[in-house]
């Protein structure tokens, strides 16, 4: 599976789910079940790579603004959700987290921003296809600390300065 095929699966599942993250995970599992187990593992590698790549302080700050706070777990689930939003939103957010203010449509912190189930879709599909737990993907583990320079996520003045467009749209 190449990068284009990965994003096509993500997009198709998101469109079929109408923006519901849990439904998107179900749709994704359904699509992955049509593939062979090795291709499902390829999908899992693509997902995991992007998940690890998004472990960054600047993105955590954006998640904090969007979600009105983001614990470790909430940030993990946010990163899964972000991948689920597709290539344009994901890459845009990595390039400039504040650009999420223009890349996202309606956003409800009660239902959006949590893609926990998306993070398990490939494992679930693999297990259904093979009857066994997915093996180690053979990619480097996520760093123990987010990439970039840490800052005080609870300081609203810092968040407003670092993310002016997100702050204006979601806190203003």
C-alpha cells in the first residue's frame, strides 16, 4: 500500500461516516477487511508513522485550544482524529497548527477531536482476518517526549499568541 492508497481509505471512510469518528472507524474496518492481512499491516504502518510524526508540542497546543484542554490521552486521540480528517488537514496542521482554524469546518469539542477508535481499526481488521493479534510493525517507537520546545499549555496568553486564528475562532 502506498501513501495515496492510505489516504484514499481514510477519505472514503470519513465520507461514508459523515464526520462521525466512531462510525469512521467502523467504515475503515469494513474497508480493511476487503484487503489481505499484509496490506492491512501496511495501512497500520502508514497510520502509526503519521501518529508518531504528529507527537509535537505545537500540535498539542492547537489541540488544547480546540478541545479546551488536552490530557496525554486526549492528545493521543486527537492525533488519531487528525489523521482521520485526511491528508490536507493533517499535513496542513503539521505545517502550521494554527491553520486548523481555516482547515476545519464545524467543530464541536464534545464530539470532534477524539479519534481513539481510528487508532485501533487496523488491529481490529487484522485480528478478524487472521484470528491473531497484529505483529510488531517494525517501525521506530514514538519519542518519549513531544518534538519541539515545551511551553505552558495552561497559559491562555501563550496559547492566544501562538495560535491567533484558532484562539479567535474557538475562544473569541
